[in-house]
C-alpha cells in the first residue's frame, strides 16, 4: 500500500481498562483523508475514551495506533497536535476571560521586530479569520461574553488554523443555533474538500445522515458496526446503538425483570405538568401511578437526565409543576422534593450520588439523620438498625458497615445509594441509569429490586440507555427528543422494535 | 514471576504507609518528642514546665478546633487571628458591667464575623480563602478601631482569674480548651450537624441531592470557627492581662492550619480529626519548646516549622483529581 | 411573528448589557474613581495634603508596596497567591543593609538573589508537588522570617546602611522626586509590556483563566508558574532594598501584613482573585488609593489609622462580590 492510500489515522484492536470498567475492548477504527466519519454510541459506550486515545490524552493498554500508516505513540495531547490532530471538545476548551483574538492566537501570536506580541495585527487577522466563520463581533472582547455557539466557532477556527489533517468534533452542534449549524457544515464541507479527515460525534441522526460518509458504532466499549452510512438505515443505526447484540442475549439471557406490574390504579403518585427549562426542557408532562414503572426513553441529550433532575428539584424550572400524591411542591429544591417523598438516584453516582470518602453507614443514614436523632444528637443504635436492615435486604457485600464507599465495587456502591433512597421511605423513585457500570450479577439484583419496589406500591421513573432494560422494566415508556415528549408506548407497544421506531422517526 | 509479586507487595506496603502516616504520624512524632525531652531536657516533667506548655498551646488548640471543622467542609478560614483580636478588643468595653456581658459581647463579635464569612461562602459563592481574606484584613482593623488603637490593661479580678487561677492544679484556660475539644469531638461524631458537615466536605453535590441543607451547614461552620477564635482571644486577654489588638492572634491562622493538617485532617475535606488536631497543636508547641530548651534559636524553630508544614501537607494530599 | 417579540428581547438584553457594563466599570475602574474622589476630598479639606512635598511622600512611601503588588498581580492572575512577600521584603531589607558595606551593587544583588531563589523554591514546590499556593507560601512566610531572624541575631541586630552610593540612592532626588519612584515607574512599564505583549504574559492569563484549557492549548503550565513566583520573590527583595536605602537601616520589625496590603491593592485594582483577569494600571490605582487614605488619616490625626485596614478589607469584600455577581450575570447572558 502506498503512503497516499494509507489512512490518516488508524487504531487496531485497542483496549483501555479503568478500575472496574473495560472502557474499550478490542476496538478498531479507520479514518481516511477527506472522510467525515461519524462516531456514535450511548453514554459509556467508549466514544470519549476512543477520542482521548486518538488525541493522546490516554495511552491505550493494548492495540496499535497508526498515523499515515506508521505506528505512533502519543504521550500527550501536544504530540497529537504536532501530528496534525486537532480536537474541538463539547465543552469549549478556551479561556473565557481572555479576548477572542488572544484565544485564537494563544501560543502562536504574531510578533513584531522587538519580539513583542503585535496586538494590532493579531486583532486584524483574528477578525478576518472569524469573518469566514460568520462571526463579526469585536475580537477584543472577552471570549466568555460571546454566545456558546460563537465560542464553539472560535474553537473550530483555532483547531483548523494549525494545518490540521484530522479534526475531532465532539458534539459540536449541541450549543449551536440553526444558522450557526449551517456555518459549521459549510466549514466541514471546506475541510472535506481540502482532504482533512473529520471524526464527528453527534446524536442528531439527521446531521449524521446529512454530512457523514462513514459511521462507527460503539456499545459497552465494543465495536458494534463500522461501514458507510448510506448502507445503514435509521432504524438499523438506532438498534445498533441501543439494542443488545444477539450473541449477548443468548449468553446472558434476558434481564431479571418480571412481567407487568399490577398498577394499583387510582390517583397518580407523581404528576409533572408542563415542565420548562430554557434550552433544556420544553413542556414535559407525564404521570406515574403507584406501583407503576414509567421508562424515559430517547437518545443521549434528549433530556432524560434533565427531566429527572427537574422533578427532583435540582434543575431550576422556568415554569411547570410537580405534584406528589396530589400535593404540589411549592418551592422546587432537593430538600422539599425529598420531604414530599421523591428520592433520586443521579446518573453519575460518583459525582452527585455518594460521599465516596465516608463509610457505608454514613452514606445510608445521610438523608434521614433528623429521623434517627434526638435534639440533634444521632442515635447510633437507630442508625445501626436501619443500616443493617438495608445491608442485608439489598445484599450489600462489604467487610462491614464502616467500610469506605469509595473502596466498594460499582454494584455495591449503587446498592448503597439505593439503600439511602429507600431509607427515606419515598413514594416516588427516580432512577437514572441504575445499572450502568455494574457487573452482571449486581445488575440482575438491582433489576429484581426495582420490580419488588414497584410491587410494594412505589411509583418508579426509570431511565436507561439499554433498550431491553427499559422495555422489560417499564410498564409504559415516555420517549423524549430535544427536551420534549416525542411519543409514548403503552401496553403491547412496549417493545424494543416500537421504541426504536419512535426514536428513529422522531429524530428525523 | 517472583519479581513482580515482590514489587507488588512492596507497593502495597508503601501504600499502607502512605495511608497511615498522615493519620497516626502525629502521635508517633509526639511520643518521640516527649521521650526525647524526658531524656534530654532538664526539668521537662516538672509540673511547672508542663503547665507553661499547656497554657501556651491553649489558644492554638481552641482556634484549631474551629479550623478543623472549616477544613472538614473543604474550606479554610484565614480570618481567625483577626477575630481573636476583635474578641480581645471587645472585652474591655463592657467589663465595667461585669465579666459575663463582656465575654458575651466578644462572642457576639465572633458570631457576626462568622455570619459574614459564612454568608460570603454559602450565598455569594466566594471561595473560602477569598471570603475570609477580606475579613482577615478588615477584622484586625475593626479590632483596632474598637480599641482605639490603644493597648488596654485589664484590672477586673474575676476576669483575670480565668487566666491565672486553676482547678485541681490545672489552669482554667486549659480546662476550657479541654471541654471545647470534647464538645467539638462530640459534635463531629455524634450529631446530625457533624455528619452533614462531613458529607458537605466530601461531596457537596451529593449532599445537596441527599437533602442536606448545605448553605445552613456552611454558615454554621464559619460561625463556630469565629466564635471559637473569639473565645481564644478572650482567654488570651485574661492570661496576659491586657488587650492589645495589634498583636493578639497574629499569624495564629498559620499555627491552626498546621495543627489541623499535621493532625491528619486533609485539606480536601470530608474528614475531621479532632484528637489529631489537638495532638498536632501539642506537637508544634512542644517542637518549638524543645528547640528553644536545647538552645536552638527561634529563627531555626520557624524554619523547621515551615518544613514540617510542607511535609505534612504533602503526605496528606489525597484525591487531588476530583 | 418575531417582529413583535424581537424588540422586546433587545430591550431586555440592552438593559442587562447596561447593568453588566456598570458592574464591570465598578470592578475595573472602581479604585481609580474612588482614588479621584479621595484626592479631591483631601485637596479641599487638608492644607498640608495639597503640598508638593506631601505628594512626594505619598509616592515614595508607596514605592515598596507598589513593587510587591506588581509581583503579586502576576501571581494572582495565574490563580495563585504569594503570602511570603511580607517576610521576603523584610529579609531583603536586612540583606541590603548588611550587603551595603560591599557597595551599591551588592546591596541590590544580594537581596535579589536570595529572595529570587526563595521564590524559585516556592514555585518549584507549587508546580511539581502540586500543593496549594497559599499553604506553600504561608510556609514560605514562616521560613523567610526565620531566615531573617537568623541573620539578625533573632532580630537583635539592626544593620545600618553604610554611607555611600546605596545610601545616596535612598536620599537622591530628581526634580524633587526620589530615585526609587522612577525605578518603580520604569519597572511597572516593563511589567505592563511583559504582561500584555509577550507570550509569557499571555500564558499567565491563560493558566489563570482555565488551567485545563491552557494545557490543551499547549501552554507550559509549570514553567509559567515557576517564573511568576520567582518574579514575585525578586520584586519583594528589591522592595526591601529600596526601603533599606530610604530608612538607612534594615529594620526587622516592619513588613508584617505587607502581603495583605499588596493583595488588597491588587484586588481593589480589579484583578480577579480567582485568576485570569487583571491589569497593572488597576494595581497602581489600588496601591495609591490605600496610600492616600493612610496619608489622609495621618493628616487628620483624629481618626484611628486602623480605619485604613477596615476600608481596604471592606473594599476587598465589595470588589470580589461584584466580580462574582458579574461572573453570574455573564453566565446567564451567554447560557
């Protein structure tokens, strides 16, 4: 193979292990010159790990990385940049307090004959360059004052300025207005013509089909599919992302969920009406009956976690009401929501769920301390009792109640978190990806537990990127898209086929 | 086959040492220092000497208790020295009406500063170091304004008795510090507030979602720290018999932070070691005393202290990547 | 359909932009504005304040603080803090007085070398051990004071400046203004060029604004941090030299709280304590403001000089609260 035919960037059989998680498992990926290559998958599928391997942020545990056909090792992001790989991160990685022009030129400022930064020339050139990206605002103002979309454009301009041969774009359109999206596509077109290879991460199917040539789909750290995007229709794409490969189903059987729950009927235990939050949620309404599991479906970024947060009082709402057992929450905040009987398991249990440095005991008791104390002094006996109850009920495996939560396995951490929720005696459970990142055994236990809780009469809202889990665990599924309700599956419609159909058609 | 496993076991040992050193290092060092002094320093065990050491370490212990709570929430309070000065400066104002109103006023002064610090941290969202820095600058100024910049002698006998008299041979001030240490220890271990404080320090977002009133906890912590500092100021005045707002509590924030950190409380929050903090204060006190008793100069003592602080912080640094 | 909605939106946006501009102005130029007001009050109310001599006094007594604040501005813009400068300033003064027996060059070089080295050590610890700057420099404060006490027999010896070129420098005037003031002015100009017009200056802003972003953009984080603390140490040492030349001796008891005055001046001058933004012009205004207030308090005689610290503390609180408010406003505006 001659050098010109060699792919710009290629990884073969790359693996990357993190404590407790296999983030990438024997993944191969090829990017050719002038190709716009979509990289898709749900949260935790391994996209960001793969990007970080390609851009030198992580070093892979196994497998090869090849640049223009030659094996390379990137010891850091600077190595990758030197090789012509530029990255535009989802969260703008520029310095908001510095001026637009200084951001654009940081580290390669034009200098005058005294070796000093030529500010006038820098500003002039910055204005010229950015005009090509549809940005005409004053380049001397701090970057942070621009709209997020414009900041994204500056990041793009900066990435492209350095003779980039590969540009990685991580959800570039998530903060752009429609007009800015068009500008971005224009830029991508120009890069494409120049023979630059583009790795494009997005969840907006219409964008993928509009601008991408090839697609690679990851799921649970493994490569699911790679090929030309025109050979794959939307439904196939979605089912690759969310669906379980048949081999896995044969191996592990189905999920541990039982059948339908006999919803007690009557008054809904949770009723959300017209929840609105700027840029995040638009008019979300749904109800949960006692003993019912309602799934929230949709692709990443559809507003599932935001909905959960809004119901739990952790996301400020512009309007809308949350009603528990017929009583409307007057001031939506986590304390009030908890008092009303809403318990939430956040998506990121390490960042928002558990106090990892504290013990199992302290974590379980945290939310119910007032109930376990007299005049502000906690009763160790009462705590012991409740902690023992939950450790045995949820079968938390630990050396004892005083073990640090940070030292537990993912599954046991999740159980500790669930124990804390249940200790509050909730009426409604909001579970955001309850089985993410935990081993198969613990997964089955958690799923069985959800069934059991619903059978006891709790209302459960379940978010999961695992289509089977969502379908089998839920009595009804509300499908979201772009922060709004796109459809609802009831009764016989609650199947993976229907779910994927709704997602695929809703997204067009 | 053996080489990696050997390396592995050694790595494990190193990790264990790294884990245990910040926690128990202070007790070992204190024991070594005491033994050294018993062997080499004349009259070390004489009650008079021990008494002096105890009395001298008292203000640092009291201030450090509050500092430990603040650090437990992943904060810091640089204003404690100024609050000590403020507490001291407020004493002479109402001493004419008796001892109780005078001390009450000093405590109210502490509450006021604590509310300002806590409010800036909890509601405005300032970094603790920034919020308390303003109070560090302004607090001593207020103290000087209150005392009119004058050094005031105290003549109230009841009040001076706090600093001079003893119960069972142990000075009152030491008793006060001991009681406060026990109370703070109890608060951390056995109260709702203590548990919440640790949760806020370990993971504020999680605590918030678990229904912990984060803002109230933060404000309370800063108020407690400031009140303890004011009490330390009061004690200092009763001991030296004068209120000198320009000197009382100068650089005590440094000694207090040192005591807390040396005592095994990480600056990253989520843990408070009360006994360790007291031991840390004793260690630093004894270290200085030992060096002076053995004819090392104050200057050397300060440089040694500087090195110890850095070593303590370095060994205690954990979970930096969060 | 948007015809109706748009003007309304623009109005609201214009209003929020106006609030933002005002707060920004207060934050960035507040020190200058208050300085102007205080100067006017002083000129009207106090006869002695008006004299040329008094202006010279203000400038020359502001000189050491200005140098320390110059270094502190760099440090704070990187998001750090240097609490050791007060001790280094005293150490520098003692070293300068002692070294003056070997001539003027030694009286400048020795403090610069020692304090610069001290800054280097602190910078290395901060950059490589990744310890919090405030704790490292707090230890540095103690260490530098210990070193100073060791050099001066536990503060017992006060070195007198030898009569000669160094002492003459301290006394020397040009057009009625002390040499030291010109030196400070020149250094501020050099500082401004460095901060605004060199790549080093750009990295100072970048790592203070967002260390992660700066790293991804290829900025050398450690090198910049180390240089900033060296710079701060050097300037504190130089401030000590200048002061020793003026006073004719290396005074061992001054300098406590000097780091706080410097931080106050920098923050009052509109530099973000969280890093990433700030100007040296603001720092000058901040230094002069605090000095003028002190001078006026001295003129009045009836007011406690402690008010100066109360004012600067309150000012710090107000400025940082305004900065936080501004940051929130911006987040709302762009998000």
